[in-house]
């Protein structure tokens, strides 16, 4: 993993933890309850993998069996979990997409002059970079390798998929010297933004494929949508697509952090359970729609793991 990616993740986590958490109580109770149920249901004889373990704010480590392993590319995540829970768990510090370093390197080579490192004019390179990103195929190789070696019985994905796009955008912006280079006019097509979104969708699909192929009991929590502005909103009873659940007095500005990927369409023949959604007011002018899904192991896997 490139040091710049580790730095970006550490900065993202620090900014996240500095937010005003006054409205987080309901979200934290829901996510801890869901993930805690997954930890308690896990076979103590098999490995338990907690992806996106972070600082331990959302993961109830006191319920985790001794076999639990944390995974978070933020270099400070394991220490924060130790300080919060007194649990120095085994840890994996890797990029779950397997493609962030390639994306960042491609952006840097395209945007900057090789002889001087100076940034080329944004208009000159944005379309070229968009075309190059279209050829990148993120593959979670480290995750697949770890699963193949350790064969976990339970995998928890703790609010990590929705971060793929955010970190990808930061990698592109870093190549431009940290400047935001996205088109501000919502009516104007931005080829680079579309290319990053398409890359994110490929990364999410590859990540979900690795989880499904593992045969493990999956407990997934992720951002299903993000609402912006100060328009109060509520959720109607569960309905598909998620946008059909939104209720508000006026129009809402919403974005899809999974970039068009429907988790239920990616799990193939696995039958989901405990499908939930709720609102999480993250901060001023931003509210996230959270989704939690349990995907039990397939029958063939259960027949070999009766416990």
C-alpha cells in the first residue's frame, strides 16, 4: 500500500472522529446491535474477520470471539481500538479494493510532468485521465488471499464500502495538488467524475464478489445513500429501490455512494436476512441512509460447518 493512501485514510478517520456526534446515538445503537449479533452468532472455532474495523466506534469488540481479526488500512486503527476497547486484536493493514495505489499512480503520472513534477492544465488532462481510469480493474487480491488462507466462518463489513468512492476521489485530487477539480455545474457532464464513479462501482462489485465466494456468514453495514441540505427527511417502510423510501416536504438532494451497485443483485443465490435501513445525521447539512444486511452461508457451506 502506498504511504500516501495510508496518510489519506488516517486524515479521513481523524476528520470523521472530530465531527459533532450529538445526533449519532440512534445510529451507534443500531449498528452496534447488528454487528454485535453477528459476533455473538459466529462459530468460535472459525476465524472472524471484521472489515473496516476502524477505531472501534461502531464495532462492539467486547462481543468478538478470540479468533476475531481486524482489517483497516488506516495505520492508527488498531491503536485506537486498543485504547477504546482494551483489545489488541490481530490486524491487517491493506487496501480492501486492491486498486487504490494503481488509481493514484495513474492519476499522478497523467496529471504531472515527468521531468518536473509540475501539474499540467486541468482541462488538458481531465479527459485523458478519465479514459485511462476506464481501463483499470480493481481486484481485492489481498482480501481474496487472506480468505483463501484462513477460511473465515464469519465476515463483518463495518461501514466500509461507501468509503471506496470518497478515497478514490481524494487520490485523484492529490494528483492535482489537493485541489478539487470536479465540475460544479450539476447540468454539465464531468467525464472524470463519471470515470471515478465507474471505477468505484467496479471496486464495490469485486469486493462483494470476494465476500460471496468466501462462503462465510456475511454481516454487511454500509452507506446506501447520502442526503445533502437542511430539508428534514424520514424513511417509509422498507421498499426497493431505496430512494422510494424517502419522505420529505420538498425535493431532496441525494447521492449514491455505491455508484449504482445494488447489493442484493450482487449476492447471486444467497438469500438475505435482517435487511434494515435507518437515517444517520452525520453532521450539519448531511444525513446518511444506512443499510444492514445479513447474508447467511449457502447450504453447501452449512453442511460442512454444522456449528
